[in-house]
C-alpha cells in the first residue's frame, strides 16, 4: 500500500445477525475520518465478504457480530483469505465479544475485538495504526 492512498476498509456482517446499528455507526465514523469505507450489508457469507474485500482492494475487514459467534465467523474469514492468498488483509472484530472469545480472537491474529461502548476515536486510531504498521 502506498502511503498517499486512503485506507480502505470493508465493514461486514456474516450470518443472520440483524443488528447493524454498530456497523453503520462505524461505517460513517470511518468515512468521516477520511477512510474509504464499504458496507456489505447483512446476511453475508465468508466467501462473499472475502470476494468483496479482494475486489475492493481493502486494507482491513471489520467484522461485526452480536450473536456471540465471532470466533467462528473470524476463523471462517481467515481460512477463506488463506485459500484466496489474501492473508495480507487485516481483520478487526467488534460486537458482543466475551473475554474468552477476545482471547481466542487475539490468538487467531485479529485486531481490536471491540465491545459495545468502545470509543469510536479509539477504533479509528487503531485502524490507522494497523494499516501504517503494515506499510513500514
């Protein structure tokens, strides 16, 4: 990624989670912070999310889930990224994530693992730091 290129981030919801307020709030916050943010909408599959991420040439996939299934969701996206040789795309997670799930997600290599109430400024700065670390 060139340093003069805007950060591109895909906000995604996989499965039947209908709660999208957090994802939409994040989407608008990232756009307001100068990033190119794309939203897949609800009811996506891991394959569809990874296809969109590759097609849109994103730096980060931000997964959102409020069903308590984030480790399963993240693992499926990570596996699909590996299959498609796109493991350079970072994964961030947010939603209802227990402490045990956060530890599991950390071990998988995801970033953030943010719960409800996380300050949006913290998420924006984390995205910037994550992408700029990979440039260096």
